[in-house]
């Protein structure tokens, strides 16, 4: 899951999580002994769904899961960690500096602060919110040919069912659920991928709807297309 030359970085990150991460309340004390199987390896397999040389935005990054892990495992990726809490972004910045991760940027703020400003090939998250809310935060950051890729639990199919109205309103493609690391992990990672149904009609912000015109979903017009940045 980690290239040979990147494994020492993963080990140093695990050490920081087990020490500073616990002291600062970012990781529970009981999580420290099982950091590798429950957190690092669990997140690293997400790289299977990330395209080569992609730009990745990890929203609600917390202690860097999964954003920092995939940035360590995949140096070809350009990863932006978005986290609103100062104590968390301080920790993230310290880890990035200590490990000299030149493919990582830390942004303190909410995901919606980037809406209409920046887009990414992939928007990742882990245990941030139910799918209905996650779509509203994430999809405006997804490039036309990009995707939301979220780590989810056993209730993923229930979340998809509950989010049907939002999926239709945003004009998303049918969600895809994958089990990652089945041959490597005792508990495989469940990952949800959501792309746009029609990349040609992705835009931000939405154009006003004139009387009598066909109503479009949030953030969509046929005449204004979002550019990849």
C-alpha cells in the first residue's frame, strides 16, 4: 500500500498520531495501538480509486485521515486538506512540515468557502456527514469529469437511499460502492464514488432561472461550464 521509499514517512506519521495526536485530542488513546489496521491501512487502500496525478481535496480532514495517508502513499497526487478547526490545522501543518510533504496544502476553513473558487479531480472524506449533506458540501468542488470518493460504513446503502432527492437535484450519476483491500485487510474499506451524470452541464454558481424555462438543479447551466483548475 505504501511504496518502499515512502514507508518511513508513514511510520513517522503514525508516531505523531500516537503521541501528539492523542495529547491534542485528535486521536483517542484507545486508537493508538491499532492505528495501522484501523486508520492508516484502512485509508491507504482508497488510493485504488484515485487517478494518476489527480488533484485531491480532503474535506473535514481532522488528523489527516484519509488525506495525509493518500498523500504519503501517492506522491503523484496534489492534496489539499480542508479543516475548519485551528488545533487540527496546526497539527496538519506541523506534520506536513516535518515530513516535508511538498504535495500537500493545508486550508483552514469550511468546504463551502471554496465553492465557486476551486475544483478538484477527487473530493475525499471520512466520517464527515451523512451522504445527503456530504453531497452538498463536496459536489460543488468536483470537476466536471471528477468524483466524490468517500469512506463509508455499513449503512452506505441506506445513506444512498436517503439521499436520492439530493442526488437527482444535483444531477449526479448513480453512486458506486466498492470494497477495497479485501485481500489485504481484516476489515475491507467501504468506499462510495459519486460522479456527475452529465459533465457538460456542470457549472458554478448557478445561473438564474427565467420564468418558463426548464428548472435545473443547483449549480447547473448549459451555457456556463465550470473549468478545471
